[in-house]
């Protein structure tokens, strides 16, 4: 398994070391301009709602509750699981 840049970085170093042998080191030039960050706007195909608008600060995962019911024939012990509260949808 490969995680992060461990294996790919090793391959790149092994490739670039002989490729740049004898080439003098040069510093990266300063950019002429820096990026200007703008607020994100929702696109044409975005969700019609903001899934993060009502996010609570509670990070506890949702739990399920188990209820025991009796069907119309009188058999006890049937269990169903239902969410305690709906989990927020994260795109």
C-alpha cells in the first residue's frame, strides 16, 4: 500500500538525482503577483441547500435505537433499527 508521497517521492528522487547531476542549484523566483482569494459562490449544478448551514458543534456520531414491536399476529420480539436523528449529508 502507498500512503502519501512515500513511495512516489522515492521514485522521483531516484529518477531526478542522475537527471540533474552536474546542474547548478538555482532558487525559485519570487512570483510577480500572488493569488487573490475570493468567496466561494455556488455553481449552476450545486445543491439547492447548504448542507453545512445548520451544522452543530456536537461531533458525537449519531446512534441508532432498537425498538421491540409486536406484529398483528401477536409474535413478539421483532426488532427494527431507526436512526435517532438524521445524519447531515456531506457532499
